C-alpha cells in the first residue's frame, strides 16, 4: 500500500512539473490572450476549488452517465464475448458481424441515437455503451478462445456440467482480460462522454468545459479537465481493487 502511494505521488508530481514547464513555455512563446491558454497547475486547481459548487452537479451527472454505461458495457460485452469465444458454433455467426461493426466509429450513430431516444441521459448512456462494449467483447472473446483444452477436459472428466465449466474455467480465465479491457473502456468512455455532452444538454463536465471555452475562461476549462481526470482516476482505482479481489492469483508474487 505504501509503495503504491509513493508511486502515485511521484507520478503526480512529475505530471504537475511537466504541466508547469509547458505553461511557462506557452506564456513565453505566445503573446496576448493566447499566452493564457495553458494556465499553470496552481491556477487550475484554484479554479477547481473555488468553483466546486458549480462543478459538483456537473461532475455527479457525468459520473452517473459514465458509470451506468460502463457497467452495462462490461456486463454485456464480457458475457457475449466469452460465450462467442467458447462456443464455436456461435462464434461462426457472431464474429463476422463483430468484424464489420467494430471498426465503424460510433460517433456517427450519435445523431440517430438522439433522434430515437431523445435528448436526455438515456441517449448519452447508449452512445457511451456502444463505444465501450465492443472493446470488452473482443477482449473476452479472445481470452475465451485461448483457454487451454486441458482445463476443460479436467472439469468434464470429473463430471462437471457446462455451467460448472463456465464458472470454474471460462469466467476465471477471461476475467483478467475483461478487467484490462475495462481500463481501456474507461478512457474511451470518458472521451465519448465529453462528445455526448457538447450539445443538447445543460449539465455535465463536457458542457461545463465547452461553456468555459466559449467565453475564453481557460482556467475553468482546465478545472473541468481536472474533474474529468479525478473521475477517470477513481474508476481506474476501482478496477484495480476489483482485480486484486477477484484475480488474486495475479498478485501472489507481490
């Protein structure tokens, strides 16, 4: 635990130092209003603290949208992925569809989603879900495909049912890959959340950042970015806690 805290403290300090140097460089090479486009960390954190009463409702709404969509994406994606990867007959039909749909940028579906489901939270949740679910599904499918046949034979030879094979072999074998894809989905989900909150809403961190940018309030923009970073960091730490709880074999040598 202490090693983790030290590691995070060093990383945080390094990021702040690089940020400060970049702010100084921008102020030195640019003049006029452009010189303040990258405020230093002190100004950004001060804006975050001073405007927390305004940022907090936007943070909560964004967190709810992101959490609901990611939870749904991880559940649906991991379930569909491990079944597709483990069941060869199902994989023959699902994999070609997956190959066709996955490369399509999901942002193109946002106008259609807004028309079909309205301008409320449900449309944004569906959009983020579409962005994240395929990443989880592909990771789970590939992990299920790579399960050693000997493990399956061992369970079957002892009289294990299909349910027991999934419970004792397929799920434990694919869980690390699912959690790794969940980390990637957090980053993708936050990017999708920002895009989904740029228009047709009056609440959310994306809305707050965009509104601040329109009035050239760059310190408020970076205060919103810091709030996004805090949201992402919290979710990353949550995934790490889940991994240590459910994938303990990965930490036996630590």
